[in-house]
């Protein structure tokens, strides 16, 4: 094995370089994908419909806020 590395050291180093660069690119793409998906999930609109707006005039009149409600 050592004879192979001594004879073909440039080939072995080039192969290892390509392998490590492929791993780094794969992790980079995976990380960006995860960040974009999580950001989209955090900023996306929820599926919960907004509550209907209603005014309880009888309940407000019952509060009698020091003469503010007639």
C-alpha cells in the first residue's frame, strides 16, 4: 500500500481532494436547503382562519365605564 502511495501520490491526493470537496459541497447544499425550508416554515402564513369580529354591545353597556357608555 505504501508503494502505491509513493508511486502515485499525486493521483491519491487528487482523489482525496475531489472526495473532500464533494463532501463539503454536499453539506453546504444540505445546510442551505434546511435553512430555507425552516425560514419558509417560520415566515409562512398559518392555516388558522382569523376569528370573526363581533361586538358585544350589551356586555359593554353592562360594564358602565364611569359614564362613558350611555
